[in-house]
């Protein structure tokens, strides 16, 4: 739940997921305008309470590819499988992001002063979400609880969608007939089944960072075979699941003040 919350909504200071910059895509659109407005509200709020704050809007990478495109999925799985052992065989360089202009201020503080700054920043972010996005949140904890509920509702909608349930049953049976491990035929579980199975295999092989590319290659070959079987069995399922999941996730992001992805 926590990983999904960070990935879905990304409000770093509020949820404790990492950096402080607000993720917003490029272009002069309504979401960007709201992001700038929120940052300005935060800056004004901080100034009124005796703290400095520089409005900051970052731009996450946007992909033009259709995530449900069968040909693209097959090409990706043919090389990366489910993305587990490929992260060792084909390690990606760490993503670079423009530094948060406020991090130097935070790093210069210590003890009670740092705590006071972060506490005030959280309060000002909540104020900005209330004023700019019209969210009825009263505190950081309330905001976090509402996000958790939103994510649970998305999960329930995906697992209860009649079309997905109709497609999930033959998907699961096909996987079983191919010798693939299936512990649940619920849509959400099926969508992450391969990552769970091979993620556990990677955990058994060694802790993160201890497995070499040479050791991982034979496992990746098997993972790729499994991923292609999964795709063939779930071709129709993924064509319905991925667009619905993306739509529901983006609706949640917009509701909570973030750019669609």
C-alpha cells in the first residue's frame, strides 16, 4: 500500500516518500497552472510564518507509448521479462532530477528548527491543497488516510469490474495449463502475478545488490519465457485492464493535485 501511495500521488513531504518537489508535466495546461498556484500559496504561507520557501515545479518524464499496445508489450517482455532480473542484467543509471531549491535550506537546519520547518511546510501544503484543489483535508494524517481510501477504492473497482472478471477467468486457466503459478484469479492479483513470482525468486537468490549480472542472466531467460506466456494468455485481459487502471489512477492523481501520467 505504501509503495503504491508514493507512486500514485507522490506528495513527498506529506507522505514521507522522498524528495520535496511537486511532480508536474510540461506544457501550459490546467494541472501545471494549479501546481504553480499551490506552490505560490505554500511560499506565501511559509513567509507569513517566518520561513523562506522557493516555489518549485518539476517535470516528470512523459511517455507517448500506449502501455496496453500488444506489440510494444511483447517487445519489452522479450528483453526485460517482468522487469525483475533485467534490472540486474540491464541496470539503468539513476534518474537525474533538478534539485529542490529548498533542500539547501532544510539541510542547513537541525534539531528543533528543522522539525519546525518541516511541520510548517506540511501545514502550508495542506492549506494549498484546500485552497487550490478544494480538498477537504484537515491534516497530514487526514490527507494520507484519504489517499489510502482512494487507492483501496481503485483496487475494489478493478477487482469488481464485470469485464475484467470475465477476462480474468480464462486468463488464469490458461496460465495454469501452461504450468504457471496462480494463487488468485482476481484481476489485480493477475496483473502483478508475474512480478510477485519472480520477485520472490530474486529474493531467494540474494539480497538486493548482491546478485551479479552473470548470475541473473539464466534466471532472466526463464523469466522472459514466463512473461511471454503470461502475455499470450492475458492478451485480451491486459487490453482491458491497463487502460482502466490508468484512467482510474489518473483521476486520483488529478483529484489530489497532481499531473496525469
